[in-house]
C-alpha cells in the first residue's frame, strides 16, 4: 500500500513552459486535492475533486487546471509557468469520516517546483 | 474567506519540556484538526476534534476544541527530538465537507 504518490519529486521550469504534476492514490478514496505550500503561508487549496468526474476551484486556482483521470488519479497542469508558481505542491486524498465531512486527508510526499 | 491565526510561529525548547501552541479563527469551525509535517514530507494527521469542548489525546499529544468553536490548542508533553517539525492546525467550516483552512504552522525545534 503506497498511499498517495506524486511525480516528479523535483522540477525546474523556465517561465512560459508547461508541465503536468501527477498524483495517484491506492486507498480507494473518493476525493482528491491539490495544495501548494509556500514559506510562512501554510497550505492553500488549489483545486479539489469531490468524486470521480467532478472538479472545483479552491482558494488559489488561477494559472492551474486539474483533471480527474479516474478514481485513483488527479493531475495538475501548469499551462504557462510563472515564477510566482515556485512552490511545493502536495496532493491529498480522503473519504468521508465516521463523523461526517472529509477530515482525514492523506498527503503525498510533495513535488518541489522551481520556475526561473 | 476564513482565516486561522496560529501561534507561536516557532519554538526552541529543550528535550523534556512541555509545548503549547494554539489557533484562533475569525469564524466558527465545526472541526479542528492538527497535523505534523516532517522535513521533506507531507503533513500527517495527529488529532481530529469534532465538537466544542472536546479534549482528545494521542500519546503525549493533547488537543482541545475551544468552547467558542473559534479556537483550538495542542499540547505536547515531555518533548523528544523526534517531535521536531512543523505543526499545522486546520479547520472545517459550516457547509464545507471538503475544504480545510490551514494555519501557517508552528516550527518546533527540540534541543537534545
């Protein structure tokens, strides 16, 4: 059981380049999320997918797109990378908790992206 | 949007000391969560709190859901070197089954 996996672990891009971050979970969770983490900012939600076939914007969606490829996978696309998108990106997944809501989110190890 | 104020931003303590950190919110939360992030890793859930006044322990960790539903604290007793990391509070507000709001984190350093 690998949990949540992310590829790549590290990436350096030039301004204007595009790339896709991949995330997969093997816990049969319905919901998946993409966050970014910046120094002193905590985790901010970019997009989430409540269930297969749906995606919704989070707190900071501008400059990103997501695709829920199937129940296991959620990808994050940067069409034209900008230096402001230099960050650590975390994918997470969850299923409903016993007390309601999707509280226990399981996180992947992160992708460290630098945009020059 | 909802905001969480987490304090302190960082702490430097000696092994064996107790630690306390807290989060306050500008609005009511239905759920409070505490996560720990080790260097180079993703956050891991430590404790989840679901109702006002609830006090929950996980080993040397104890967390409480404030009565006003706008705050929570986390205590770590008898700290050890492996407690080093960033601790995040997170809250889930009304009408939001999926979205968590995270605090900015408390960086804990434990000197052996």
